[in-house]
């Protein structure tokens, strides 16, 4: 629990605006879902809370020197403590705690969650970008870490590609096992977040009274819920059939990924409805859109034009930009488009594709072997699209995966 005397001023600073932002989400909830006094106070206090386990590793890295420390860190993440017998205490604690899989983890259920995400193919990646990332840019305070780390100058296309690569690693078959790519990549991202936190919090431009701590628990939770709850809602809204088991499996997978990323257990959910309520509380507590929302929104709007298409880029880029804008319009509404500085658009793309997608995904649940076939083809399509995002370069891990994409990445 934080020892700070009061929450940062951003906490619930414009409830009128944030309740409007959460209106569509409110329609999916049942009962009295407003936060009680204790929940609201805990959210405010958590804006001062970081990730002590990773923060200790970051402090050691800065003392040791990045050139030497990074080599030791990489070796330990790849091979465990056996590979680094003289590891410093901070790194030993970090690895022992992250390698101790919680008793609630069900590997078979996580595999089911990953395979359902495979089955969503390129459409699943599209709606995650537009509902989980673009819509999230409306939370102006979360954006400040991205702005201060030069996210706009470094290029949105590269960052989105790296975030997608991380998501692919996490959702690979057994990607979250100890030797899985997702497990290792997540630990690296977690430490990078701690380094960013240490750097940004000490900058004169960082207004702690307003913002709290960079990459704090509330903002980390927002990112985690974007990959889980928001993604499930967006898939349903665009015609993907999601069974109760699919939803439970996806929530379980991301509960573990969130835990490994450093989100405190009290902010994680196994039940989707509980996760929706948690998301609602998070959204209304956030600061409203600001100029950073417009800057990041407009940069992401043009990202499809910067992809590395092997053919037809002059047509495919503008078409992808238009259909992304159409999806964003569905998820955020007219007012949200203005918050993000985006041009007016209609919901033409989801309107044209909803019924065909609904019929397609429903039919695969009836055909013998249909779900397995959809998962194989969907994953193959996701993997084939990575070169278009990277342009033949090696995928890497962005230092801001969880800043709230991006932000998480």
C-alpha cells in the first residue's frame, strides 16, 4: 500500500468526460458497478505504486553499467540462475519469484486461450490495435511516458511491429512456459519498464503531483485489460463467436502474463465480468484526453501507410488506413474520434463484414475439426504478416511494451 498522503490530481479529474468514454462498456455490465469508497481510494493510491521487484533490478543495472549488466541479465533470463552463479541479490530475487509459477495457473487453459487467439487471425490483430491501443490513447495521462521517451520521434510503425512481435511470442503454443519466447520477452519488457520508470520520474518535466509514478499499477492494469477484456469485447462486436470457455481461457492466459509483467494480483481477473467492472473503474479514474491523445492518435492513423508491403502498397496502405479508421469509429464513437484528432469516418467496414464473419466463425464450431483448422490458418496468417510490419528486419522488444501499448508496449 502506498504511503503517499493523497492520490495524484489526475485521479478522477474529469468524471463527466471519462464516464462518457466508458458508456459503451457500461452497457455490457450488470448491477451496481460503481466503485465503492475503498476501491476508489485504492485506485488513487496505486498511481504511486510501481514494481519493486523489477525496480531493484533496474537500480542494479544502473549501478553496474548497462554494457555489463545487460549481458548478465540476458544470460540469466535465457538460462536461469544456473547460468549466472554469481548473480547479484536483486537479480536472484527477480528470477526466483518469476520462475515460481502461481498455484492457480492452468497450462492447458492457457493453451486453449492462445489457440483461440490464433483462430482470430489478422482480424484479431486489427481489433486489438484499434480497440486496445488507439482507443486507449484517450487516457491522456498514460500517454505522457510515451511522449517523454520520444515515442513520436522514434516512429510508431516500428513500435507497433515490436509490440505485435511480443504479442505473438506470448500467444505462441507454450509461449509462456519457462523456456518459451513469451516468458523471456515479458521479463525483458518488465525490466525495460523499470528502467523507463527510473529515468522519467527524475526528469524535471515529469509532474508527479498530477501524474503519479510513471508506468504505475493503474496504468499497467489498463494495458493488461486492453489485451484481455477489451480484445474480447472488440472481437464479439465485430462478429467473432466467443464461447464462455474461450473467454475464460483468454482471461486466464492474460492473468498470468499480467502477473509476470508485474501487475499486482489484486488488479488481475480470471472472470471476464469482473474484468469488465475493473476496466470500468480504471477508465473513469483516468485523466481525460489531451494534446498527447491527438498526437499519438494521428501518428497511429498513418501507420498502415508505413508497412512494408511486398506488392500493391500504394493501394493496400490507404485501404488498411481506411478500414482501421472505420473500426476505431465503431469502438470510440464520434466524440472519441475528435478526442484522437481523427477525421470523420463511418462504420462501413464492420458493417460489411460482421454477418459474414459471424457465419464463418459459427460454422467452424459445427464442422468436425473446424476450430482446429481455423486456429492453424489464423496463426499462419498472423506469422506471415510479421514481415510486412518489420520489412525483413529481425523482430525485437520495444522498451515501452507496457507503457500502455504500445503502451505495454
